[in-house]
């Protein structure tokens, strides 16, 4: 369990490595690549949690001249909570997703699945 608001790092030796589930390569010094069409993270939530949550991510999606746009669908406990769009030339951006109490209480773990993700996400 991480305290809410703690910044997680998914680089080699980072504090977020234990949250990685399927769909990720090996963490490197700069960050991590997603692999395949779906990548998953899992966070254990405090038992006394109530109210809505906000998931905030700084990502560097792999966009290039042949694929200048990238759409990432974010799911929590099988419910879509956001769509993040990236375009070539925008650089890394902060994105966020609002997660209702109803959605995260479906399961005691908070899961973020990124579909069709071909990016070096989370660093």
C-alpha cells in the first residue's frame, strides 16, 4: 500500500516496480516500455478510503511520423474511466483520470489497464 499522493517511479529500482503486472518490459534507468496491446498496474488501497480518487500520470507515449497519434484507454476494475490522447510533437504530458468510489470499491485493488499501448509509459 502506498500513501495517497505518493509519486511512483517505474524506472529500474523505482518504488513503482511492485505495481507492475502484465504487459510491461523490464524496467530501465529512464523508465519502462509497455509491450503488447494491454498493460496493467495494480495498487492496494487503504481500507478506510472513501470519496473519489484522481489518478495522475506523466507519460512519454511512443508517437512518430508513421503513427503521429496515440489513444490510451484507462480502465479501473473493468470500467473505462478516461481516454488519453497524445500527438507527435507534444512531448510528455500530465494526464489524469477521475475514479469514483463506486468503481474502485468493486475490488480492493485499483487496476489501470492501458489498451493498445505501444509507448514508453510511466517514468
